[in-house]
C-alpha cells in the first residue's frame, strides 16, 4: 500500500512544470489578477478622456486663438464670468430645455404606442418595425439636405399645403424663429423615435402574459391595461430614456447645424453649435473651453438628478 502511494505522489510531481513552486492555500498570487486585461481600456480612458477634460479645463483659463505657435495669456476665471453674462449662452440653455421636454415627450408617447401596437396581432409587423427603426441608422449629414429642401420656402411641404387648399399657411419655415426650432425638433423626433420604440418593445416583452390575462379577466380594457399595468412596468425604461434624452439634448449639434445653421438670429442655437462657432469660426478657444466645461457639469448634474428620481420612483 505504501509503495502504491509513493508511486502516485512521484507521478504527480513529475507532471508539474519544472521550476514552478506550488502555491500554498491562502497565499496571494504574485501576478495582478485582471490588471493586464483592463490596462488598454484604462490607458484609453485616463490618457484620452480624463486628460482631455483636464486640458480643456486648463484652456478655459486662457485667452488663446488655438494656434500652437500663438501666445496664450492666462485670464483666470474671466472666460467663465463672460459666459455667465452672455445672453446667447443662456438662450442656448433655454433652447436645450425646451428641446428636451418636447422631443422626449413626443418620442415617449409615439414609441410607447408603436410598441404596444406591435405587440398586438397585426399583419406585416416585421415590415413596420423596420420602417420605424430605419431613420435611426440614417446619417444626419445625409438627410439634412433633404429636410432643407422639404421645408424651404419653395419646398415640397409648402407645395403640399397649397395643393390641399391650405396655401395661407405656407411660409419660409427655416427662416422663422419659432418655426425653425419646430423643424429641428420634428427632425429629431423622426430620427430617434425608433430607439424609444425598440426599448419599450423589449420592456413589454418581459411582462408576463398571465398578468395581462388577469387584467382582461377583471374587465380591464386596452387603454386601462396600458395605463395601469404596462406603463408602470416600463417606467424604468422611460427613466433611462430620459437620462439619454437629457444628455442628447445637451450635446445636440448635427441637426440644428446642418439644417438651420443654428439660425436665424441664434433661434436654434444649442451649446454644441455655440461651442463650434466660438472655437472654429471665431477662434476663441478659451471661451469655447469654458462653455465645454459648463456643458460637462450640466450633463453630470442632469445624470445624477435623473438617477435620484429613478431611485425615488423605485422606492415608491
């Protein structure tokens, strides 16, 4: 018996790699666990994102035109003081707030209704899903010239109004202060409702069919079921969409710039378009950096606020 045991032990030792000392129980490994796997992402985040944020904060304290060989003058907090006294800056924030409220409300209602309809038994449902989702994958740079032609003074939209006897409503939609913002919001709603629809559709797919059947047995109609059962179960999705909507509204740039050029008279000016105009066109890099820092602070604050609202709604 002892001979057999010695043979097994010897065979086990011979299978170990030479020069490798077995680790005792409780002994820490000399190698960092998953550090090697996260080093590339850590270097990317620290080296690009956080460094860029810090460098932007540094540039916001300078009076600089952005050219490397040009001298820069430290001005401290003068750029921030000028920003708080700038009426265009506050106007851009007001546009952002209105833009978020209108687009988020419209996208939530339309996306929720479309998702509920697609969960019912209708013909050609896959085709309708593709039609709803297609605008989301189209590049704004591709669609912007189309919308400019549609809402031009001699565009197809005014042509349709004239053809159906509503010629008195025709106007240069992109030249009016109010109508230009309406066009920007309509384009955004058209583009991003597909995302809202997909998320609500996925959330509704997680609802147990027995719950809906029990509601129908109790005599609940379609509207009552949607309002009292389906919507409360999709509230978490709505909060997540609200967070995305706030951040998206704060960094809105492509649609107002490509469709209306942030005009007329700053009527569709957002923080993103104002930063671009200040930095690229006017060469005031320090002031543009100060607005960028304010944009970052607003985005973080809005995200934390939405997260707190979500926690309170979950507790209640």
